[in-house]
């Protein structure tokens, strides 16, 4: 991530996630707390192609998005000169 809000991300094109990113032209980057490490490893160890990860893991993660989240626009808005 640089000072202009640009992020470089690499995803193996054979992964199920890559098809979604390429199709929707968007992705979400989450930075979870350390106490979710075990659950996150379990999420990463299975494929969303064969497992409904929201259904399987939403309870250990405490449900869906917490209040206060907001959608981001890309590219970031540039201040007018």
C-alpha cells in the first residue's frame, strides 16, 4: 500500500477466489484481530467452491459486518485543485 492508496495484491489464478475477483472486479481486504487466527486458518484451508464459508464460519466470527463499516470507492476520490 502506498501513499496514494494503491495496493498490490497477488492471487493464484487457479484459486476459486481469483475467479470472483476477476468477475466482479473488486475484493475485500480484512485485517482481523489475533484471537481469530485459528478460525482464519480453517477458513483458508477450505475452498469456497465446495463450502459455504459464510454459513460455516459466521458464528465463530461473530456474525456479519459490525456496525460502522462502510463501502469504499475505487479509485479513491482525488481532492480538487
